[in-house]
C-alpha cells in the first residue's frame, strides 16, 4: 500500500505539477497587499491619504538630539495636542482651546513626525491654544530665576501674516516694591509681513531698579505658507541680543544701560506665575520650538539641524528574504508604480507617475536593487542595480529574493518620491520536457525501450514507468525493480523478467538536477507483449 501511495504521488507530480509552473508569476507588495514584507525602513515610512492605500515615502529629517543646554523642546510629534509634551521635561504643556490647535502629520511638518497647526479664533474663551508653564525650578523661565545666556527658536509657517497675529508670548508678574507690581512679557507678533519681538521689563538691571523695553523687527518679509526659522539669542557677558531669520542676522541691540556695547548689562529676571502661550490669534504651523540655556553660535538652520525638509542622504528600504517556493527560480523583472510628493502653498501636491518614472524633473528619484539565492542565510550574489520594467539577464536566480529601494529627495530637499507598489515577476524552474520517439520492441520475457533525449539542458536521468493497465504504471514484474525504474541518463534500456503473453504499457519521464529533482511529464505511451521465441 505504501508503494502505491508513493507511485500515486509521482503520478500526480508528473501530470499536474507542470500546470502550476507554467508561465510567469507575480508577487506584489504595496497597494492592497500592504508592506509587511519590508522589514528594514531607514528614513522611510508609510503615508496615508495620498493614495487609496498606504505608500512609502521619505519622512522629514530628524533634528539634532537635544543637548545639555536644552531647556525646552516641543517637537509636536505626538499624535494629538492633548499629548504634546516637552522633550526636556521642564515644562507642562496644556491645550486650553481644542478648536484652535491641532496636529498635522510628517508631510506637512518641517521636521520629524508632526507639527502644530493653529487657527485664529479671535474672541475665543481662552484665546490661548497652547500654554506652557514651568513644572520645576530647573526650568529657565521658573519664577524668580535670573538667567544668563539663552536662545529661543522655532520654525513657523504663517498662513496669511495678518497684522497682530501673535506667534509666541511669555508673561509674568514681577514685584518691584511691597505694593508695586509690574507686568513683564515677551511677544512675537506679525507686523508689516515681518515678525516683531518686544521685551518689556524682561531684562533687569543688576539691582532691578530700572525698567526696559526692547524691540527687534526683522528686515526680510516673511512669505506666507512657507517655512522660516526664527532665532532670538542673548549673550549675558556683553548684553548682545540678536534676531535671526533663516540663519541671517535681521536685528541686533544691547540689553545694557546705554543700549550699546558698554554700560551695565541687563539680564533676564523672571517674575511670578510666568507662562508661555503659543499660537494666540495665529493661523499657521509651528514646529520645533526650543529654549536653550546658551548662546547658540550656529543656529539650527544650517548648523545642527538640516536645512531642508528631507535629508540629502534620503532613505532606504529592504525586504526580507522572500521565499518563492522552490530552487532555481528565475527573476524576470521588477515593476514599480511610483510618484512624487511636494508641499507647496500649504498643500500637498501629489504627482502619480505610475510605472513611467523612477526619476523626476526636480532630481527626486528611486533606485532599485535585487539579489537572489537558494539560501536565505547566504546570498550568492551582491546587490544588483536594476531598472523597473526592464528584463533581467538569466543570472538572477534563486528560491529567495530580496529587494532594496533607495529614496532620494529633490535637489532642494523639499519633495519626496514615493513607492505605490512593487511587483516581482518570476518564472519557476519548470519540470523538464518529456523524451520523444519512445519505441518498445518485445522479446522473450523482455521489452527493449529506446527514446530520444529531452531537450532540457539540466537532465540528470529518466524514470521508466510500466504496468499492465493503460495509464496505471504499477508494474512489479521486472528484475530491474518495481515501476518506476531509475535508469539514469541511458536512452536505451532492456526491461527483463516480464511475463510472456502480458500486454505491458510503458512511459518515460525525465528528471533534472535540482534537490529534490523536478519530475517532468510522461512521454507518449507505448505497448509491447513479450512472447517466447520459437
């Protein structure tokens, strides 16, 4: 019974297996198949809402890690405003007007995974979308603290630069005498397409006996719906106070008794119950709001932070070793559906190219690589650069295949290519073709068989099938053994030990050099009846 099961399996393989290997097969990643086969993602993530399914694109560059002098960092990478947090841990962030602040994802953010978006709500109950208050004495802006060098910076993208829009403010109450209280504040408001900074009683004389008002106004107009970097920095040794936009010095003054580089230096003295408010009566985006306890020599634009949205080095994905089911599979080509995303005038522009482009006019590009092997632990070939849609040579073969894609941003770093779908088109190593011209000549208890070789080049041998019923080769009479008989590479063989007078049916199938071997389909069936010689 066991022998019959084995033979039936061989019979099934010989007749039906070739049907599964015919033609080209396609393995898909992306679109409705998802990206689960992509196991390595560097600087690349799935994005939604641009295609009917998630696509892969570059993620915004990550700013430099916060240094020892970082007092506050708001990255807005958290999923919602109620979860915004100070990365340095010195301040508590509160969202008091849910209708005036929300969060946008990485494509609209300047850096990282998100940015805060504000909508102007004049007359709203709180009128303070985000309030940031010191939670410990370690905070630079804690009550009663006199500080030295500091820097305050953020990225902003105003939607319209309406006069009076207030991006940043800080206010506190400072007691000058037993019954004398004054209000001190910092404000950054829009005025004539520029940001104007005002410091009222923020800088105090050494004995806190003089009042001061300092105003700094930018020179370069700020373009709405465009990101710009703003930095205030203070040198407590000289009283130097500077305002920089996109790394360029826009305004400078001295917090001194003379207003010049001489006289007593005024340094910040914090009043009681101070709090920072972001986005009051402001429409636009803010990202990477930072306070540092030092004079930043190299501003974070062109210094420790990337100048462009996407890093010039781009990103990379690699799939895991994908099992195609059997050895020696030939990879025919890789097809890819691609596109490009850019952020223009506060809108994401989606240019879907289909399978027409892997390089775009702005120099954003995708580069594809492939390697294959019969073992997932030892790749027999190095990464080969390939062009989607172009047939490969016959050297890309193996049971396992791995793809890699390098993502490069546009020349200005503001646009990213994206990958919508990858298709691996391959052809399994099909079973060998059957031998031809099979003939059978009967003798006394024997049948002499001969045939012409299979045309396949990797033939390792042939099986001879025989039996007393057409198409059912369960013969067991031959001295060479039960059906099927492995006759190696011979094309002429004598089957002896057969019963005279019995009509036998014969077929031959080739097998190849794989381990385990592929068994080909049967040749045509021939018959012969052994008879005694008179």
